[in-house]
């Protein structure tokens, strides 16, 4: 044994020599998992320090969780809508009460800056409050137009799917873990949830708070492990699947769900464009672009990776933008003074480095950043701005999912819109102008599930009454709003016919009945009936 390996590691000198967390807390949270298949250790991306050794789940564990969830759902669906909504409103308060603890977990597991971690707390609270307040409006039975006035009474009910499988990502370990499941349980479903194995603790603590708010423990169960094994078992056994992740994996999820004829919602990749129009406030747009491009180190599905800037203000914007980018405070610290944190993994760092080096080798110009920062931590990379990016470069149309943005000049607005709409994606976009009406007009021409005017992503992300999701290869279905909860129910029509059947009766011949029906239909049209 070498001298180096024979000396015990000193926690004061080596941060990887001890766990970053209170292990009694880890044991408590790990006890929430349905898991019997060994263990795995997770690490803090910003420091490399071990965080937790948690049990792993097998396909049999997933099957057991689904069976328990299915039994629980038979009772849970009969719980009154008011009582379910009250749990979410209590959860809203608990999330805010425990915001510091939750933010600390997000920072520890994802490496992001504190100000961006707080966005997750706010988003979960907003989601819980919205669905708690809107429950009756969104899910109560609705009267519908019957075939004939007075004679036909029609109504629509909403029947929960059953057991919903949620596979949530590492980049927003609190928000994406909870925001999809909250409307699912409100709708009368139960949940089997696989948080990403890199960031399980945040989700587990958030689930624990949901139990504290009053949700039955078996109504939301967590499993832990890799996507192909544990995620695959969820898809094979649940009644609906909600997945957030890459487009490549999303296609596999859709295929497997389709084979079982179950529904799925998929929020997938993006190569999101930001258009800075000639009348934009240069300094406001530059400040907004920094947040839009580099929040969570660019590891945000709706962050901007392409900037299109009008000729008339291009130079002024680039100067203002680069000035702000170069002042971004990059650190492994956990305080409010940090602007950007770490990437999540070695694989993510390799992707970012490869995209930048490929662009540089093919003639792109690095205007800011452009290198890793191992002096700050193992997975840090500088916020990077590129110009001269061309179609043969990998970062031109492939999602980087890191702190890299390409900037382009345009002279014609219609050309900018056309370029923004190029490619296979359509998740999020941003338009900057002093004229809100003009901005909305441009926004309506962009192929994206959400478009923010004079904001990067937060306006649509935080407006829970509006749907959020992708077009084209950026996904299927929507979270948030009415669409975000109706995906978890099957509409059921119930119609009651009074007095007369919808058929020939009382001795009337079929041909005469058809003529009578024709006349009735004409009258109803003249009366303005739909």
C-alpha cells in the first residue's frame, strides 16, 4: 500500500473525507423509499463531497409500490375535493416555512446558486396554492348542452386515472419533483415517484412535508435508482406517466407508454431563442439575458441558448451584456451573493467543454468565458458567450444545457423570427421590446410552447394559470393551468334522456321521425343553439 493511501483522509483538508449531511437525517429520509436492492452514494457537485448513501429500488419494489398505491387510491379518490385542496393549502405554508432548509438541500444536491434555488421553493408554493384554490373550478362536475333543451340533461365528470408515475429530473430537484405530482393527487390519483438518483434528498424532504400537510403516506411513494431499471418499471406498471428530461429518453418513454395505451406528458429538450428587437431597452435586455442564459448554470430546460439582436442596437447590447457576464460571481458558496454555481456532473461538464472547443476550432469567437474552473470546484465552467457560430458547429442546433450562449446579429425582423423557429425544438422563447403589443405580435409567430416578453422564462414559469410545455421535439402535454390537472383524469359523459327517446316512438315511422328530426335541427339552429 502506498504512503498516500495509507494515511487516513483529514476532513479539515479534504472535503470528500466526510459526509456533507447529518446522517440521522439521511436515515430518516431514506426510510421513505421503497427500496431493497443495495445502496448508492450521491455527491455534492460543487465540492465532490459525499452527501448520502441511500437504498436502491428494484423492479419488484416498484411493483410493490404501485400495488400499495392502487389500494390507497380506491379510498383517496373518495376523499372530498375540499379536503384534498385543504392539504395543498397547508402544504403551501409548510414549504414556505421550511424554505431555508429546502433551499439548502437544492444547493447541496444540484450545485446551483441560492437565488436560483429559491425559485424552486416559490414555484412549488405557487403550484400548491393555485390548485388548492382552483380545485372546484377545475374538477367539479360540469353541466353541458344536451342534445335537446329540457329533454336531455348532459354533464361531464372527471375520473382519476389511478396511479400516476412521475420521473423527475436533477436540474430542478424540488420544483420538478413536486409540481407535477401536486395536481395528480388533487385529482384523486396516487403517485409513484422516481426522483433523479443524483438529487433524491430534496424530493424526499418535500414529500415528507406533504405527509405532514395531511396526505396519506401511501398516496405518494418514492423509489430510487437508474432510469432504465426503475423508470422502466414505473412505465410498465402505472396508469399515466409524467417525465421531464431529454428528448432522446422522452421518445423511449412515449414508445413504451404507447405500447400499453396509457397517456404520458413529456417536457423535453430545447434550444431556446431570445430576440432583442431594435426598440428594446438595451440595459434591461442585457440584464434579463444574463438571468435567462445563466440561471442554474444554464441547466434549465427553458434557458436561452441563442440570442438574436437587431443591427441597430447590436454593438450597444453586446457591450452591456458582456460587461454583466464578466461580473457574474461564480462560486461554490451558499450565500445570496453567488450568481452562478456548478454543473451537475462530469458528463455535463464534458458536453459543455466539447461544444465550446468544437465551436472555437471551427472559427467561432469566444467573447467571454470559455474554460472550466477547477480552482472553484470539480464541475465549474465559466459563463460563456460565443459569436460566429455556424451550422457545422455542434452547439448551433444541439442543446448544450450549460452556461453557453451564441449571439447573432439580424437586420430584418422576419428573418430573426424565421431563424428562431429553425431546428427541431419548440420549448421556450423570449422577445424584448419597449412596445408590449409589438412584442406579443412577434411572440405569436414563434414556434414555442411558452414565450416571455421582456423576461427570459420566469413570467410564464411563475404564471401557474398558463400551460407550460413544448412543441415539436420539446415534448407532449402541459403542466400548469387547467391542462396540468386534466391530463390526470378521464372525462366521463353522463346524459339523461327525459320523456321522449331519441328514436321513432308512439307509432311514428322511421322516415317520419327523420323528417321531424330534420325540422327540429333547423329550428335549433335558428334559435342560435350550438
